[in-house]
């Protein structure tokens, strides 16, 4: 009987990262890390496994009941693979509440898993940059977070016409539902979840879902009218003084005063799906006609730390996922080809030459920060070695045969241009640098 082979594909909804993929990922994360740290943020990390209770308490029914990778460990504990970072970082803050100096500026780069249907821009596993401020009550914290987002986008050469930061406020959203639509307080959470999925739902299903919650056709029509209204017009329709509206007024004023008016817009439909958001919420949208979707988002969550300790510590932050952001960069042609760096130099081998000669040359080149590999076998003909170098993307091949060894010389071959020179051993490093810096491709 033929033995059944093991599958070679990764688990559905996850990815293998080959060396070329890692070139992109390392470039992407290094640029984000550089921007975030320039604002004074410090990096942290948490375990992949967390207690299920943490997500059941605040993440929302969809995440806790439908998307968690959930199991019981050998000690009988109910644990989950983290689907997001915010509850975990709140736990970290709570654990050392008396030792930390607030406000905190923290960030992390980590992977997460959710059991959902894989589709464009959404996988079961993704990597995400998380940026958070704890202990800053002022609206200046919102301003800083949005400034970081703007700087990240610009670091990838995105201009304001390529993206838009859409902003709303959960307090304002709740006040509008209660004041204008006369919605019961206990129904707000249900409506916010429907609204959060509005862009991805069939209109008929969307209306049916709202009707099931208890909204009449007149109220659904009024809600649609509010979605298409600007911030000032919605405020004019209200009969109460909304704290959320005041917060938005102040945030928009600060954004305009600091030159960010071209980067954002108000959007009443932005609510974010997690239950823990309490104030400002925002999402960054791709404006390209071929990819009009949310890239990433975040908001203010002022009660999350109190799940662990009887003390309220304000928090605000965002999570930037790698999948949708890569689609954005690809769609706008913002990924430089130069990030896919190949090894620079391959040292060819001949059996007649002692191996220590090649090892010595490699050490010299590496000491000059030149990426260098030595061919493994001296049995292969030079033509085979050069063909290998070209396929692997090396820029230069060094040829040190028995004749070169006797004359104390080295031959340097630029593989793309086919340029070749033979120089003295004490000159070859300078010539290699010259070739590498010449712009020859």
C-alpha cells in the first residue's frame, strides 16, 4: 500500500513566509517601528495564549463566541489563542499598575488568529502593529495617535489622496441613537454591531437585521439620512448636550490647527466592532476605486484596565494589520523593488585551492559589511557555479583559481553586466565596492 504523504500546504488561512516574503515583512515592520519609536514609544510583547475569560468579558460576542481558537489545556483551564492585542496589553498595565509611570507609550508587533472565512484582506492568522497610550485623558492623545498614522502612511510614500482617516465617537453615536432615533439604551450595542458590518452586508439583510432589533422603517430611513449628513448637521438635529460631540469638536479643531485637515473626515458609520471602545473611534480607508476598504483602525477604550484592577486607566490606540496594508501598498505601487535584497558576492571554489583561502576572503568582505557566501563544492565546474550565482541573484562572483593564487590576484565578475576584471589581492575589496556602488544591474 502506498504511504499517504503529509500535506505541504500551511493550515488554511495562514501563510508560510519564504525568504522573499520575509524581505517585505522585515522592511514593512522596520519602517513602522522607526516611526513609532520616533514618538517615544517602547516595545512590549505578550504570550500567544490567554485566558478565555478576558475575551468573553469585553471583545464582543462575535470574537468571543465565533472567532476564538479555544481549547482546554491539560490543567483544565479554558484558554484561547489571542485574536487581538488590546485586552492583553490592558492586562500588562493592570499587573504592574503601581510600578508604572503614566502616561505610557507602548507598541508591539505580534501575530493573531481568528477562526473566520479567509478572503481578500482577511486571513485566519495575521501580523499586526499595535500602538497604545495609557493614562492620557486629554484629547491631545487622539491627536498624537492620528499624527503617528499620518507619518506611517507618509513613510511608505502614500499621499493624502490615497487614504483617508475616518473619525467618529462612540459617545456621540450612542447619544444620537437615543436622542434622535429614540433607541433604547440596551439596543445600542446590537445596532452598533450591525452598523459596523453595514459596508459588507447585503442592503436587504442589513435592513432586516435592524428590524429584528426593533427599528421601524421610518427609523431605519432616518438612520440612513444621518449616515449621509455631516457632523454639524447631525449636531443641529440633537436636543441634548453631547459630550461625544464636544470631544469631536475639540479633536477636529486640533487636527485643523496642526495641518492635518487633508487627512481626515467625519463618518458617522465608523463605530468599530469591539465592545470596549468608549470614545473616539477611527478607521483608515484606501481611496483607490479597486480597493475601497478599511485598512486598519482603533479608538479610545477607557474602562479596559478596570477588568483586572479596580482603577480606571484611560487608553487609546490602533492596530495596523499586515495583510490589508500590503494590498494597499501593492495597489498604489509603493513597494520598492530594492527591498528584495539578494546576497552580494559569491566566492567560487576550486579543489586545487585550499579552502582557508576562500574563508579568509569571505571574512574580509563581511568585515566590510558586504554580504558574502562561499560556494559549497569545488567539484562543480566554474560555469555551473556562475549559473547558480545568477539564479540566486548574486551581483558579483569572485574567482580565485590556482593561477590567481600563484599570482596573488582575484578575478571579479559582475554577473548582470558581464564585466570582468582581474586585480591584485590587496585591491579586490575596493573593486568589489566600486562594482556594487556603480549602479550596474
